[in-house]
């Protein structure tokens, strides 16, 4: 301890607390400076307080805010003359049209909203947006409407959103607001929402198809295919015969973009106008196809006509018996590209050598256990490449590092590595019981399986935590093997320890080990409407590197200290 | 059993925020539904439901009430004080809280990290007091604390940057998105811009600089950074600070500044020492000068009194 360094501060403390020991006071200042990173001048008040007799320093009572607002939570609470209403709703649709209002052409929005957006039974009402709030009324968003009014016409009530109304988005929706225009937009823009669009695009593929009616009343002839421009490509489904061929450049006017699972598709119906378009500068079919090659990172459930280059990691044949007693074979394996890993399933007899490179075409994407997987049906869809399309990838250590914020907002991914801080170690971590019925591994609650009722159950180990970046968060599930490895004890040892000394010490040890720490996790991310979950294949608690973090912050923002 | 559902629906992320920014916040935002999350919107547009905070324990209190036992801890970071409550409705945390309280009483001081839910209290005259309800807490070492300082500096810089962009952007969701404000800050920034008067983000830059210096292991005090007094923008909101700048716009004396800060900020309990010092530093006075001025106002002039340790009010109104 440097003698006399804190003399000035010690003197000040002694003025307030005359019976304090100066050496102790100086020691305390040293502690504040070195351990708590608080300079002596700033620590003064705290140190004084510490050496004073412990007494209560009562704060004011703090309670929940008591702000009263004119609000309802359900449409049924509204009368036909209600004005200045506040309600939270789910936006089910937003359409718009141009309308003459007092001699002026204005864009009017209309569609359906549903009350009770967070839970319970919902009621659907129509609404009209007179206030040009399209940006904030995206389909699937949950918004708070303030200052809206009720309109009743022919005994039917609806909501008017006025120019003075306020719309606050509580939960983001998807897509972009529809704009009623025949001005063409890019494929990228058209792919974002569900709305009526006009596009100029090159026909990349076109083939007749049939849709079988579910009720068995026959089939409908349709045309499927794909169109693209320099911003991307999109599948289309036409309910009427088309006179276009591959390579044609067309203007598609007044088509509906709809989403199947996570994939947008252009629907061509009776009102859609298709005409040839002339633009010499428009990219050719080959150019667009070159551009529209996918990467594993960008695969989404429901995609069709996927073209992608991959390296085979492993390949196995599995035979099984169908319901009709027929014996069939399916081939599948792990594949990778520089952006990640996924599974590839082939229904055709194709034998692939691990390590070889392939190009697949017209593949579809199907989600299995939340991760998008590639599926091919015919043998001609898979082509073995002579030359590697990308550099070598070490498959044993191929983890693509991704920001937690990106993982929580995109599609499900395999083979990712991410990091964040643990903000919760959940109490259902530790030894759990799993259902023993075949094919079921559900976690039992009070000895009950959600599917099979009361069953015996077998013990297993898993950790449930929450990983958080400050902007986004995800559930973190660590199953038995990675949990054993991060704790450094076997399942048997942990079970034994809990049996002898109880759950509490184990839980506080888990908290001690993880809570508040930064961790790096390798595994897969699964996104669904309940949020993001990361399944760890391995997990490490990161070293503490405050100086490195501070330096990167200084660099990122150009801070001058 | 809904609480043990492995996936929490729409869990709110733990915002990294310094004590100063949160304490300045006066805009609670509560949805109308029973289970809607409540938020506190800060001047920099953070919409806080849950926060990750850290600091050295500086006071501890145990209370008994009709609803049961509760605890209050004050944690200080480089920018001010976090107020944390462990409520009677959170008994799982009570054994830990009990131990922390006992250690504090024995004179032990240590750094804590807390995952807290925002809570606030609005007085009749519109004053807003903010604090946190602890959900998770633990003692941490100074290395992790230093990481938190750096991370929180990063988050604060991101908000300062967004605020600067918001000042010149069209005041709408689309306008903010177009100006490059991150998606998670758009809504909070709109609410903030509609509620708070304009201010110089410099006040929060000071926090960032102090935190980064501390994280780098440099213990420096940053005072008297701007020789020119910055007009207006008191730390305490709601009541218009009529007195901070005198009629002709010129800066007033340090004594007057302290007195008007207390006048504007006192909602019954007085104004705390740190808030006064901070206000003085915003107006370009060094900590030393401010401390001396407070001392002389208290001792010599008798114009302010320290009725409770660290809390000041005016003796003449």
C-alpha cells in the first residue's frame, strides 16, 4: 500500500466519522480504487457511509406506476359512439387503395385486426386507416392503437384509425406495407411481405403441375416455376394457363404474394396480367441463376428450386418398410458449405463419397426438428463436381460464428457458434426424468409424460439457461454430454452427489459457474413462434477479457479517451 | 406449471444500462393487458423491461411489511446508484439476500451483478422514481465487473449514436429506420423523442468515458471537461428548470446552480449528493469546486441542509 496516497480523503472521512481508524479507512480507499474501480474522490461518500454507525437510510416507498388511461382490451367493451379509444390488437392484414377524398387522391388502408393479441380468444374486426400508418401496421404485428374511434354501419362495428391516432408497435410484424401501384418493384421487395405486387422478371423455369384436391373431388391444373431479377428469384404458382417459356422477360401485374411456411410465392390468378417486356439491359437467365445459388445459411423451410453447391461429410443408406409393406431405401447424410451445415436426403439411389463436392438443383427444403434440411427426389438433381467450388473445410471443427442477434431473427441453423452472457440458470436444470416409451424422450413433470401419462421415467442430465446479448436472448439447452463436459463430472458422479448432499448445493454451484458469465456455445439454433432456442453441442465459459472488450468498443465507436 | 415451460414466450432481453441513464428516465410505458410487460423508456431511447446491472454494494436494508420481508440494496457504478429491491414475492432470492445483508452489516463491501425488472413510482406532482426488482443476483469479481462496464459503455454508445441520428431524422418509424437506427431502439426512441426535451448526449458520454477508463484499469476522474457552461438539460426532469439559466441567458454562479438544482429536484426527500455533483459537472464545474460550494452553502451560509446523510434540501424556500 502506498503510504499517504489517500491522506486527503482519509482526513475528510475522519471529519465525518471521528472514531474511525485511519489505517482502515485508507485500506478501504485502496480497495475501492483497485477492486471496485472507483477513484478515491468518488468513493468518499461510500467510505464515509461504511464507517458510520449502520443506520437506516430509508428511501421513499416505491410501488407500481398508477397511470390511468382510457383503455379497453376487447372489442366487445366498445360502443358504437366510442372515441379516443386505446386498445392493443394483432394486425391480420393490411391492404390499401387510392380513394378520392374531398377532391384529393389519398391512400386508404383497410383490413382486419384482432383484439386480445397476447392470449385467449380473439375477435376480428375490420378497420380503416385514414392516417397513412401503413409502416406501423404490418401484418402479424401487435400494435397499440391510441385515439382511434368506433364506426358503426349497417349494424356492424369497425375501427377507424385517424390522422391524429397513435400507433405504437409492440411486436414487429413481417413484410413491407403494400402500396397500391402498378409500378414494378424488385423481387427482393416483393418477397418481403404478403401483398399485391407488380414485377418485371425473367422466367427461370416453368412446368405444368397438378394440385390434388384434399376432398378427393379431382385435381386442378396449375403452372409452377420461378422468376428472377438482379435482386433475387421467387417461385410462382399460376392458376391459369401461361404462354411463357424459360428465358422470357415478362411484366407480371397485379399478382398476389403469399407465404407458404417461411417461403414467399407469387400467385398468378384471373386478375393478373402478364405481358412481354423489353429491356436489353436486363440480366440473362444464366446471370440470374448464377446469382441465385443458395448457401446453407439462407435455407428456409418450404423453399423450392434450390440450387446449391455442397461438400458431403457422411452418407448412409437406410431401408424401411412403408405402410403398404413395401420395402424402400432412403439415403441421407450431413453436408456443408462455408456458411454452415445441414442434412441432405435423397429419395433416388445416389451413392456419394464423403469429402466429395456436389451441386444439387431443384431441391426442396423441409424442416426437421426445426432445422431446414435439403431433399432431392430424382437422380439427375445431384451432380458430382470435379473441382471444389470452395476451399477446404475441417468438418470436425466447422462452426460458423454468428451474432446472437442474427440467430434469433433469422431461420433455424445448424453448425453455429455464438456467445452471450448467461442471465438465468433455470431451476429445471440438473437431473430430470424422461419418458421411457419408445420414441418418446419427453421430460416428465411430476412423474407424468405429456403424451403417455404416468410412466416410470429414466434419469438424464440437462441444463436450461438463458443467453443474452443485451439486444436479444435465447433459451440455451445443454444436454447430457456437453453438460458433463462443461461441469467436468460424469452423469453418475453428479447423480450421486445430488443424492447425498441434495439439489441446493448443486444449483448454487451451477449459478456460481454460469450466471453473469460470458459463454461461447457451439450447436444449432431453432427458431419458431415461441422464440429462439440454442441446443449446445459444446459450451465453454469464456475467459474474462475486460481490456480487450473495452478496446474493441473504443475502436468501434472511435472513442477518444 | 406454465412457469416451467422450457421456452419463455417473448422474453425481454436484459438491457445493459448505467445507473445514471436509468435514473434520469421518467417515462413509464405500460401495456393495457394484465400480462403485458411494463417498460421504462430512457432519454437515450432504451426501452427497459429487464436490465443487467452491476456495482459495489453501498447500502443494504431489510424491511418487514404486511406482505412479508423485503430487501433493498444500493449498488454504485461509475455513474451513480442502482436501487435494487428483493421483493416479498420472490422468496427464492431471500436466502441470498439475507446473506448479502449480513455481510454488508459486518462491514463487507463487494461487487454484485443483478438481473432486474424495472419498477417505478410516480408521485402526485409527476416525479418518477426508478428502481429494479431483482430476479437473479450474485457477487462478481472485478474482472467480470470491468467486462460489464465495457459492454454497457458499448450499449450506451449505440444509443447515443441512435439518439444523434434521431435528432435529424424524420420523426416516424420509417424515418428512424431510414436513418439507420437499430430496430430494437426505434420504438423507444420515438417514445423518448415525444416525451423528453432535447438534450446534449454529452452527459452520457461522460459515463462512457469513465466506464471505459475503469475497464482499462485506469482510475481517472473526469471533471471540468467543458469550460463553457452547457445551458439547461438538468438531470432531474419533469419540473421545468426555470432557474438554471438566468433571464439574459448567461450562466449563473455555482451556488445558485446548486440551489436551483435542489429546488427543481426536491420531491420531499431532498436531492442526493451525487445528483448535485453531476449537475454541476454538466455545467462545467469541477467536482472539487462543487463539493466546496456545497460545504460552504451548508456550513457557512446555512442555505441548504443535509437532513439525512447524503441528501440535501433548501432551508429557505
